[in-house]
């Protein structure tokens, strides 16, 4: 072996060790979820003695888990559809020409992207209370739509900008209206952008807990994270409930992450870089 | 696009959403900040009373200090760790993609879960960290990590850095991917070693990634309240009470909507100033380097 090879091998081993250390909290979470409260108290670092599922059974019974998962999935789908439609519609003229108005609109979108949630959350809470959107699926869907829209507009402007104009020109010669051009020519090409966008929406709907914490009070409407938050908080952080709830709360996204990891990492990174 | 009206029609739905959920609320928050609104009835005009209170009580400058210290720790550690790991991975193609995805995993998790998980790791009784220290003979170091004012903020910062280092690493790796291969080759042919290539070739060319990482993590960390909210509720003795946490507790603990609004406005101004100054400074640095 040459000196170079030895150094590469040492480097690889070091990186794998580093990855292991970084993942220790996740591994710890999974291992602990199979141990009883007494076992953890007696030996905090011990391994599970078997595949003890009692914690999971207790947690599933009292956390309203499947209902929350269904809520999160339903909200994600609705938000994705609305954001994709409203966002790409606005992005189309912006991608094709920008005048002073277009630039003003872009500034507005940037403002939406940069505004911290708590600046707008009080008025949104007050407005929702006035119009009866508190504790309402429509309300939470609208709120998440607004949060995701700025990113969606930027995303689609970049994507549509890269679509050649020839197709549109041909459609226009056939006397299509602008909307028909958008709907029949542009929209069918947006699939990859919408797929990446839906991953963003899913991440936010699944993991955010500020909005649902304030806008939802009915446990039947809770998203997954609010269920986890209320459930663990109500039980005084007991490990035999905390760990299975944490695993159940993260598992669906972690599975999706393992399947789509390349797309998610490059999508999120590209979203940041733009 | 034929006419201006058509363009406007295309943008109209988005305009309505942005107006209803951003422009109008920001204006309303600004208005509330000059009132003693408690969430019910009509807000009474209170002049500058709320802002006076922020200036005159030591509690709020303290919270600002905690916020800035927290942000400084997180941004520094996370950027340096991300840069170090990305630089290693750049030189180790065999493990690069696997490590990038694996390190990204914590960023897929919610603040709720990360908060509870680390709260338990730091727990004084049956928590993992103290047990680990005891098992390697460092029992003298064990403590109530989140209950001790001298360690609580650092403990939360570590959980935050743990969550987002993989994200920072991925952005630096994207920056590395943009460095033309022939520049690296030229460096190697000139006999530059790995460290020299990093310092003289790569680091200057990574300037845009440094800008993005520092700005994203600064703004994200300044406005975060989730981990202190879950792990410590601002304690012990205000050691982890950030400005954002103060806002949330005034809103939904005390229903002081007017006062919380004035704190939000202060926070918004701080975020804008920091973003503006960083942008100017870091972009200027990019220009000098290229």
C-alpha cells in the first residue's frame, strides 16, 4: 500500500466513526424505546433485553397516533396541491419577463420568506378567531400554504425560466389563451419541481409545531408533532413513553428520507443556495 | 404573455395570500405594538409604553444577550464543523455520499423530538450523558446539564448544532462541487499539499458557501425558540431565555398581545439589521477573494 492509500483508509475510518458518533442519539432513542422505565433507571446505557413492545402498545393506545398521521398526510397533500398551483401560476409571468411590477412582487415574496413566524402569528391568530378558522383544517392548511408559498414561487421561477419558449410560441400560434398555454404546455413539465417542493412541504407540515400549537386545540385535528408534544409533556418526560413516541414521530419521515435521500439533500441544499 | 392584465390575473391568487398572511399581519403587529391589546376587546392606544418597558427592565436586554450568545456559539461551531467535515469528505469520495446523507438525518427530525431526546440525554438521574461519563471514570464531571446556569445554554446549543451540522456540510459540499477540477489539478501539480490547497485554493473559492451558511444559520438561530421552549422553558434563572421564547410566552402564556408585538418588532428589526450587515460584509469578502 502506498502512503496515499494508507491516509485515505485512515480518513475513511475516521469519517465512519464520526458518522457513528453523530448518529448515537438516534440509535440511543431507538434502543431505549424497547426498554421498560425500570430497566432504564437501573442501567441508563444498557441494551434492550429483548424486543419489548409494551412501550409501543401503551403509546399507540394513548397518543391518537394514526389519526395524527392521517391529519399530517392530509394537510401535506392539500398544502402541496394549493401551493403548487398558486406558486407556479404566479411564477409563470415572472419567469418570462420582469418589469418594475414583477420586481416589486419578487420583493414581496422575499419579505414573506424572511419574516419570522412570530411577527405574523398574533394577527393570524386574531384574524382566524374572528372568521372561525381556529381549530379548523381549512385554517391550518391556509396558514401552511402561506408559509410555503414564497419558497414555491422562487422555486418555480427558476424552473420555468429554464424551459425553452418554442413550445409556448407554437401553442400561441394555434390561438391558445395564456392560461391554456400555462395549463397544457407549462404545467405538465413541472413534475420534477413539484416533487421536490412537496418534500419541502411535507418536512414543514410534519415537523413544525408553532402553527398547529397555536391554531389547533382539538386532539382529533392534531398533527403528529403536536400529538408527540402534548403526549410527552403530559407524562412528565417518562422514558418509556418519550422514546416510543419520539420513534413513532420521526419514523415515517426517516423512512422517506432513506428512500429519497439524494433528492431531499440536493433539493434542500439547492433551495438554500438559490 | 400578452397583456398586463393577464399577468396580474396569474399573480392574483399569490398576491392575495401574501397580502393576507404577511403584509396585513406585519402592519397589524406594528399597530398592536403601540397598544395594550390582550387578545379580547378593542386594543387601547398606549403610546410608547411597551417600548419603554423593553428598554427600562433588565430582563429584556438580558434576553437579547442570551440570544446573541446562543447565536454566536451555534453559528461558529456549526460553520467550522460543517467546513471541516465537508473538506474531509471532498478528499474521501468512497464515503462521501453515505456520510452526507447520514449526517443529514438529524435535520429530518422535529425540534420537538430533538428537544425531548436531548433533554433526556442531559437528565441528571437516568440520562445518557451522565451515565456515559460515570462509566468512563469521569464521574466528577456529571451534573444537571440543563439545571446549571453555567452549562444550560451550551447544552442547548450543542443539541442545535447536532441537528444542523449535516445541513451546513451539505451546502459546503455543493460549494466544493462548483470548484473547477482543473484548479485542484493545477494545485496538485504545483506540489501543494492538502492543507495548502485548502487554505490557498479552496477556502477563497468557497466564499459564497460561507456567506450562505453563516446567513442561514444566523437568521435561523436568532429567531429559534423551540429547543429552549421544550428543554428548559428559559430556565434556570433566565440562562436560556431567548428573545423569541420571551415573545411566545408573552403571547400564549400571558396573553400580552400588545407587549409581545412590540418585542416582535424589536426582533424583526434586529434580524433585518443583522441580515443586511452580514450580507454586505460577506459579499464584500467574496468580491475581495475572487
